[in-house]
C-alpha cells in the first residue's frame, strides 16, 4: 500500500466498476496515472471512458468495492468540491452573462479569494491561455476554440490537483482541433498538472498523451505510449482501433499487417503473394495502393513516393506483396 502514497501516482483506480441497471459500463478496472503526466482514455463510443472520468471527478460513484485515490488519498466517497479537480466538457459550459475574466474568476470567488488575488490570478491565466486581449469579451464574442481555452483557464484557476477533460475539442472543426492539441501539449508541459483526457480519436490521443489507455467494453485492453500501442498492439481490438490494418492470408489463418509494413515487388520473392493494383491515391508524399489478391481479399499499402516501385504503379499493374512485419495474437 505504501507506493501509492508516494508522490509518483497522481490517480490510482483500484478495481472500479459501474453498473447502470443490467449494463456494466466499467468493469473492475484498475489503473495508475503518474503524477504530472497526461493520459488519454481512448475507446469506441459506449466503452465506458466518460463514466470512468466522471467517477474520478466525483460526478458518479463507483459500485461498492472499487476505490479511487487522488494524490495518495482515498477520494472514493469525497464530494466533487473536496477532490480539487478541474473539469472541461465537450460542450462549452461558460456563463454567457459573464465576461471571460468573470468566468475565469468564478471558482476563485466561490473560494473567497481576495479581490486583488483574484485579479492577479485571472491575468496569469489569461496569459497562460494566450487570451490577454479577450478578457472583457462575452463568450458569444469568441470562437469555439477560444471558448474552450477559457474553459480550461477556468478549470485551472483554482490550481486543481488533477485536470479532467472529456472530449474537449470534439465540437470544433478539424483545423482548430489540431491547433488546440498542440496548445494543450505545450500548456501541459508548462503546468505539469496530472491530466486525463477522454477521446475516441486515436490521432488526438497519440498527439497529446504521454500514455494511452485503450478501453473496450469497460475494460483496459492495453496501456502504452503511442508507439507501443501502434507497433506492438496487445490484441486484435487494439490493432484495429489504433490505425489501419490488413489481413494477410497465411495458410489456413491470417496475419495482421499495417499498411506501411507491406513491400511491393515486381518479381515474386519468397513469402510474397500476387496482387493486382485496384486504385492509387496520392496523399502528398505518400501513396496509397489498394490491392486485390487472387482470393478476392483487399489490401492497402502505404509507400513513400520516392520508392522505385511507386513510379510503376498504375491501375491494373500486377505485382507481388510481401509483409515486412506481421502481428499475430
Ligand atoms: P461516448 O464516447 O459515446 O461518450 P463512452 O465511452 O464515454 O462513450 P460512457 O458514456 O461511459 O461511454 O457509457 C458507457 C455505457 O454506460 C454506455 O452503454 C451508456 O449507455 C451507459 N451509461 C452511461 N451513463 C449512463 C446513465 N447515467 N444511465 C444509464 N446508462 C448509462
């Protein structure tokens, strides 16, 4: 029991379940989140990630038996206020009749900070989220991305021990979302607050998080860095959920191969199978070749345009496909 009392574990989730009627949303899940790290809960819709986040926040209570520790203290039965967590939801929840400054000040007023201390803290936060010139605007006068930055500033104002983000950028368009991911990453490096972000977007998880927790049906499938879960997926579920995958025939069975792990040859080589090019798509410096095998199976191969074979690829070309690396479970 001692180790979690050390400062290394910011959040410990110990055998936590949550059932709604006869539905198990979270199933005896255990997880440690290192202090100061940024962890993404990644999984398909309905896998239980929001429920888990809401239990960490104290907005939902776990079934009996499970425990949640925040900075070494058992927070399972603590109220939301006592947990000192900052929370940002997908949908902007700013007070529309308050200015940006007043929104950020809200939690500090509740905690009865003095007026000068509030003023100082609000300016610090405006600076941190790069909205120095927007303090006197109302939420309706901001873009979606700016509003989410205000939401984050408001959540951070009270210096939470833990920051919880539930799909914070998913209502924004793709370009703004990408900018905000970079921004969040930089902000986290500056703040070092233990942060958990819920997302169903694997690219988002890979871009922002130190560590990714892949969840399926209320259970953890794998915990790892972006590279670990992509290159060494622990299960077919992870392999399929995190990135594209091909099924390569192998005797009676099949092997899983990533599109960039396929080599294309003009002559047969040992282990290769014949294929016909069905379609070529140019994606900047990459080419995507859709291939058909003799048995009717389709494969997708990604190759860089400077590869020699790339020049010769046209619809209908016959060639040989060789997996450079395969995954089996
Ligand atoms: P999404 O990405 O769609 O938000 P999620 O992974 O966050 O999905 P949860 O919201 O945690 O999933 O829901 C997990 C399961 O629990 C779902 O099947 C959902 O219908 C169910 N559930 C969640 N909250 C409740 C509730 N208050 N009452 C009944 N069932 C619920």
